[in-house]
C-alpha cells in the first residue's frame, strides 16, 4: 500500500480499508445479478458474521449508528428510561438512546483499560435505568463478567457497542456471543468494511424479530407476528381496538401473498447486496487482518517500552484486542504539540474521542455539570497512531521515529 500524498509530503492515515481483487469480484458479481438490495447476499453476510462470532441471529443494517438505534428500539428504550454508557466513545453510542427518547448517563472509565468502569457504572444505576451500553474501546473487551453481574443484579439489558471489536476475544469468547445484543460497524477504517454498514447479533429470538421489524419501516409479512398483534388488540378493553382485531383476523389467519402489516414505526435501515457482498468477502480475510494489527501493536509496544514520555495501552489478561485503534498518551509534552508535529510530518494521527458530554449539543441539554475525571484526563493526553493491515514496516518505522522525536522534545 502506498501512502497518499498530502501537499508536498507523503501522508500515512491512522486507518484505511484493505481491498483486494476478490472483494472487487464479489461486488461485480452482485452488480451482474438480479438483486442489488434485500437479496441473498444480505442473508449470506449475516450468516457469515453470526457464525464467526458464535451468535444465533444477525441483522445487517445501513451503518453502525443504525445498528445501535434499532438495538435500543428492540430493547424497548423510551421516554423516561436511562441507559448507562462511557463518555470515551463516538457520539453515536449515546445518541442512539436520545433517538428513542431515553437519557444517556455517563459512567467514568477505568484508567488502565480506558473502558467503562464497572464500579462507576453501578454507582449510576437508578430506578429509571433500563440498559447498559458498554463500548469495547479500541477493540479491547470491557470487563464483561463484572458488567453482566451488575446487569443481572439490577435486571438490565446489555447492548454492546462492538464497533471496534469484531474478532476480539474475552476469556475465550468472541465479542458478539456474550451480551443480549452486540452492534458492529463496517465503516472503511473498521476491522472489515462494507463501505458503510452495521450489524446486530443476538441469541434472543424475540429481540431478533424486533430488530428485523425496525430495520424496514416496522413492516412485516411474518404471519406469527401479525397474529400475535391481532391477539393483543383483541385483549384490549377498548371496543375500537377489538373491532380492529375482528377486521384484521381474516387476513392474518390466511394472508394473501401481497399482504403485509406495519406493526411499529420503523426505519429504512436496510443495507444493499452490493455492500454485503463486499462484507462477506472481507470476512474471509478478517483473521489475517487481525493478526497484522496485532503485529503492528506489538512493534509499537516494544519501540516505546522504555520511553517514560509515552504511555502505551495496557491489555487486560485473558483478552485479545481487535486493535482497531492504538492509543498512546503523551506524558510530558502537550498533546497539541505532539499532534501538530506528527501531522506536519505527514502522519495522520487522530484523537478518539472528545468525551461525549462535552459536545455543545449535550452541554445545552442538561450535561453542563457532568464530569468524568478519568475520561477527561485520558482525553487531554490521548493520540491514536496509524494501525491498519496495509501499513508497511517502513511506514511504521517512520511513525515510530517521529512519535519518539515529538514526545521527547523539550516542552515549549
């Protein structure tokens, strides 16, 4: 992979997709087929991901944010409900709660893993708490044993944001096989890509049926779902609803091939066969991609091991990170100075993320007094370095050289 040119210097991005001829051929095959959307490639991709992570069901959607949104809808999040998540994440991990009328609540991070702290999480639980959205930040699994114990104790649903963590392993179990639902993203910088895309996996059949419903306008042709809804209407004490049930009964018992019903207010979050063909082809290379990410992370660890001005990411025992991001902390020189110096050298470092509650929208809407001290301390020092399968050894050597140079320079 050649670096992109930015101005007069070569530019190494922090992340980039890896596309080969097999991916291109898979997409071309769909373009020549009868189905460009809602066809067989969608189901094939869903099965491939579900089998890989060890889940019974998978629902592919248009992007990772859509995955989080329909997961919250399927979980029944609504007005008055609180959902606890981390502030060190992309805004979508909290926005999905707002979309449903709920209230995101932010619990501080563990200073070692940078993931949500189970202890801080439990402190935030109230009578209004309905779910937890732990985010496997950078690809490192959260402390799921502790989180699931808390969830069970307080009767809460757990919806994992696994956007960084496809292929990550927690104590022998792949992320996607542990919680009530897990959401993945297939943006170009993620472990595998569909261009834009997302997926929810679950072992719960009822949640699966609701996910499918919300993905496509709330409309279904499923006879069992329609009949269940008709029975709910019949049990109502409202005469008008009972009359509606009588009107629907004949069609529900023996629906024609044309018949469908809108049961909920859903969304058009469908994904195309074009995208899913690319995703299925990418899945064939996921383990190779993950191995290369691990090699890059190990080389960074070794290069920075004896440099006190650079703090490298700590890994929890018994877990395998997906290494979506490699985050360092600048311990002496200011993050801004290091960031600007690296960008000037053509290294596309980034910062992941601004604590969600510090965004103006959240500040204007009740979060002005919120502070998570560990998250804020981490944010002030954090920089993400280039890590993607196509990063060459020569490019990484260049990154390492300049990171050491910038982090150890005399502070201005």
